[in-house]
C-alpha cells in the first residue's frame, strides 16, 4: 500500500493546550507522525496539487485567515501560540473587524487548537498527502494511506478545532468527485465525532458520511454526532451517526460497525474514504473506549471486506507507545 507523508507536516508544533482547566503539553505532537512512520513502512512525499482542491472544500476567507493569522498575532505584539478566547455563539453575526482575536473566535470552535508559525505550511502539505492518496486510488490502486498530521475531521468549511485546520478526508473525497467519481462514502472510526466532515457534506446526496464515535452527550465535540443528525435537503439520510458509550469494547464496536457498513453498501459508493483514529484504544490518554491491541485488524478486515477502493486518512490517536502498532495493524487488512 502506498503511504504519503511530508516532513513539512511537522512544522506545526503547538506547545500546550487548555485541558480540564489547566495547561498541558500538546497531545497532538509532531512525534505522533514519527511514531506512525516508524511502523507503517516507507512513505513517499506527495506531489504538489496546489490550492484548488483545498479551496473546493474550505472558504476563501478561512484559507486567508489560516495563512495570515500567525503574522497578525505577532503584529499584535503576542508571543506564544495563537489561541482564540471569544466565540460568536450561535446566531451572532459574522462580523469582520480585522482584529486577530475576533477572527480567532470567528474561525474556530474550541480553544485546544492553536496556530503556530508553521501551521499553514504543515496543513497544506498534509492536505497534499490526502490528495495524493486519492489520486493513487483513482488511478487503480486498491488502497492508499495518507499519514496526515495534524488531523482534519473536526475542521469545517470555515473553522478549525479539535487539533484540525484543513479537513484532509473531505478534501480527498471532493477531489475524487471532481475527478469523475459520482458517489463516495466516508467512514469515520476516530474516537471523536467528525463534526467538520459532517458539516461539509451535510446537504450533499453524493457523499455518505457514517461515523462511529463516543456519545457526544459525554465527549467532545458535544454539539454534533447525535443519532438524530441525518443530513438535510439533498443530503437527507446521507449522514449516519453511531454514538457509543464510554467503555465500549470490540463486541459493541463491531456491532455498530456492521450497521454502518451495511448502510455504506446500500449507498453503492465508487470509493471509500476512511477517517482512521487510534484514539479508540484502551490506553489512549484523552479517550474512553476499551479497544485492545489485535482489535484493529478485526476492524480493518470488516471494512476491507466491502471490497471498495479505499483511501485511509489518519486522524487521532495519542498514546505514542502503541499508536504506530495499532495503525499498522489496521492498515494491514487492506
Ligand atoms: N484538551 C482528534 O482526535 N479535546 N481530535 C479538547 C482536551 C479535543 C481530538 C479537550 C479533542 C480533539 C482528531
Ligand atoms: Zn479523535
């Protein structure tokens, strides 16, 4: 299986995050990429497919914000990473003041996703990896892996959050549609609900989004991922959420997975894109499922049994000791 990674993805390197009322070392560290890279085999640098595939998912204003936020933050006299602290709650107007602090709130959903000097460049090459993986499968390979880091599935059309800046899996899916595919499915098996991906394809009938995740009644991102969220307009019925309780083990996980896979089969997609997170692991420091080593090959085999051309995109997973092994195990099923 071809694997894509670019060293520039490590240029994004926040120092710390707000966690349970205190500051803690940033969980989504550049060492995650090294840990995965050391177990999954040789990776290739992606080509440069430019900004157009990114712009077909994210708004021009948001892309401009990502590119310039750090310069503006420094110009405002700040040291440290750029983090928002005021948010326009639902139904506030999207006002534009040109003030960096206001824009940080406007273009983000949480306070655990700082911008650093290298964030745009890292996110850009990260997205190129997802596009390269899609291209590999579009040209006939059975599967490909985009070793994305930072992750992407919490980022919406015009907002960052949950350690995510550009929605890599959405960019890859849209790229496949822009290159001749008519219907694609996205299966999200990260511990957290992929709210950004859901928002991006909410009213779209050509993309099925199915997500297994910790019940948002107890876990981040809280305001998305409930079972009654099913899409709207042309996308009515094309969003499927399978919230699972904390403590979920492989049996409960596979039961929900089978339902999601059945729904994907009915949709008859030409390509499957998988948001893969290893943060469902029992030892993950910020998550609460009980999956064990060995379970990832079972999950991988269940998904691979669909026989669909598959693009696998890395999302979360924060236990550096096991992240590489669990990811390699999942990939080996494809
Ligand atoms: N500081 C992904 O797994 N948690 N994102 C915020 C802890 C955010 C996880 C509270 C979790 C986001 C891709
Ligand atoms: Zn996650």
